[in-house]
C-alpha cells in the first residue's frame, strides 16, 4: 500500500494498462461464446445475482454486497455508451462487427482485445473488509505459521468518486485512440467496485471499415496495425546490444506497447490525474502467452526456493564450521595440556625419586651415625639399600603414572584429530553438495532464461510469419477479387490445376481431371448415346461456344428472308 493509502495524503501512483489478445478458433459461433464468457464475467452485475454468486465462489476477492455498485456499459452505435440492459446486446454488437470482416476470421486471428485498468492508489483507501487469499490452483494461501492469509479490499476515497469516474472515462477514450475503428471498436466495459481494488474491464476489436463495390459494409482485421508488426509502422532508433551502436528498425509489438504505456501516462498527466510520469522499470509491459508465463514463473519460483534453501544451508554449514573450529581449538588445548601434564608429572616423579633416594641416603647416614656400634656396618648397608629400593619404587610408580597420562593424552589427541578430520570431511561433502546445488540452480536459471528468450523469439517469429502470411493472403485475395478472369481464354491453366489437384477415392488417388473425364464421359453417353463422337470430350468450352456460334450463324444464313417466308399455317392445321 502506498503512503497515500496509509496516511490519507494524495500522492501520484502508477497508471496501469493490461492488454490481452483473444485468438479465434476460426468458428464464428465459438468466438461468440468466448466473447459472451468474457462479457459475463466483467458485467456480472447485469448478468444477475446467480452469476455474481458463481464468480464469487471462484474469486474470494469479490464482495457480493457491493456488486450492485458496478457500472456496466454497452456501445450505443452512435459514438457513445449507454447502460447495459443484457449481456446479449453486448455480444450481439460484437457478432455484428465480426460478421462484416472479409474474408472472415481464420484460426489464430485475434477476434477480441480485453483491457484492465486499475484505479491509481492516490484515489483509493481501505474499506474495512478482507478476504481469504488463494493460490493459482484455488487452494488457501497460508503464511509461514500455517495461518490463512487475509488480504484487504479498497474503495474510492469518499468525495473523489467524480474524479475516479472521469479517470475511467479517460482510459476508455485513450483505448479508443489505439483502435483502427476508434470508439466503435469498443463493445462495452464495466467499472468493477466489488473486488479488491476498483478497476475497469473492457472488450474491443481491431476491425476497421474496408468497403468494396460488392460489399459497402465490409471490414478488415487491423490487429497488426494496432498491436502487432505492420509494414507501414514507422522506423525507430534503437541501440544494438551487441555493438552498442544505434540503428533504425521497424517498430515491433513490444516497442508499440512500451510507447502506448508512455503515451497513456502523458495523456493522463495532461488531464490532471495523479499518476507517475516515469516508467516503473520493475514492471515489464511485454507479456508471454498465459501458458508460457505460468511455466516461466513456476521455474523462477522453484529456483528462488532452491537459492533460499542453499543460502540457509550455507549459513548452517558456516555456523557448524565455526563450532568445529572452536571444538578443534579446545581439543588441541586439552591434548597440549595433557602432554604438558604428563611431561610435568614425569619430571616431578624423577625429582621425587631423586629426593627420596637422597633422603634415604641421609637417613642411612643418620642411622649410621646414630646406630649402635655392633650394627653400624649392617645398618648402613641396610639403610642405603632400603632408601634405594623405596626411591626406585617411587620413581617406577611415577614413570608408570606419567606413561599412563601420556598415553591418555595421545588417545585424546588421536580422537580429536579423527573427529576433526571427520567433521572436516562432512563439511567438505556438504560444501560440495551446496556447490552442486548452486551450480544446478545457476544452470537451471540460465536454461529457464534461455528457454524464456527462445519462447519469446519463437512467439515473435511465429506471430511475424503468421502476420506476413495473412497480409500476403489478404493481398492475394484483394488482387483476386479485382482480377476478372475470362475462363474461356485460360483452358490450359484450368487443365493444369485439375491435373495437379488430387483426391483419395475408392479406386485410389485420382486427379480432379481424371474424375472430371469420367464424369464427362458418363454425361456424353447419357446425352448422345453409345454412337457419340468421342472427340467431343477434347473440345474446350471456348471451342464449343465458337462452334455453336458458327452453327447458329450457318442456320441463320440458311433461313429465308422476311419477304421469302412461306405463309404460316394456322395452329389447327399444324396440329393436324
């Protein structure tokens, strides 16, 4: 929602214009039914409460309590519009125009152009109601917590209804300026005030008057003139993306739509409406077909989800890597501490053993000094032996304890190294998976972009080829209508066509000439009998006419003149 909606302060906003083409199936009845469906959905207020309920069940944004406020209009045929009384009269208006198109609409021709124009945010405010949002497949749209997403509806700001209606009248006038037949090409429109945001829907065609001697009311389809590529379109200057140099090219469909959007904004600004003057680069005027657009949009959403998953995985891996690094530092500190403790214990054990031996020697010396004379020699030797033995025992115990401590430290260090290597391997494996996913996502995105470009190029090429074929067909048919062919003077062309035209029959593939020969032979036998001269079959229509004229002249010349005619008998004598 714009700031204008949040604070009530009016600010300029984007002028929207969404155009879509309705391709024909080549059947007038089918086109009429398609047009009826489009008009019924847009002018549902005129269609009746049951239709309103029908579309509201499929579009939760529709507020059936406000459908009666919708404004439905139909072309009055006199350069104006009037209130729609029934859907049938809007459809009949379009049918009457389509019936006048010569040589008629073929499959793929555009029989209708629909437009949707949203009221700018500067004229809208919240109306206090909400509706449950749904996904493209009709399922409820849920937020991250699993709750139903509720979206607000908007209305025209009270007191600005007149400006809003003039805005819609202005966009209808602008749309008429784009159509080859002007306002007459707009069948009808509806101002919908019962959905999420006030907007206008209209349906029109690109037919224009092309009278001929045979049909003064004839029309032609001018879609390429209005919205496609046309030989009479102006040359425009563009920048070549490969060389960076400017060049002159003929304006194509996308250039036209971009120009129309700019012209619409300028048109509305000049009439005082609050719309933005600059183009919103984030929005693109060019559209794919509905199926291609959905497919590309789906691919982009999947890629975006994959990228988000990869980013989340990268953050987790980064955090885990930091934890592994910290654990590695702790384990290294423990191992170093254990080694230092073992070495210190070994050194202390050695010092204790030496001190014990020295103490034993001192005790022995003291005992020797204090001993009795009789055991002086024996006490000295026993004291020294005892001191040495106790010192050796203490030293051995200290060495064993130091060895155990050193072994435990080595074990802890090996476990720490193995754990670090394992975690490092897991980290590298996960990073490989992340890189593979990111590379796959990049390839996927590149392929999706390339496919999108290819589809756009194919669509434009197909549209261009189809348009050129139609233009060539129109030119051929126009030339054929203007060319008066004397069939008597062109027997060889007729015979050539009949020889080349093939049909599948019960007797196999046969040319039109063979079928015609068989039919002519049958007619010859029925007309002249079995004794007929077969040379009659080789006589062309022109030769037959010449012979008939010569025979008539011979008979005429053999007839007596008026003065030489015999007296006419009475009818009764003749009957006798």
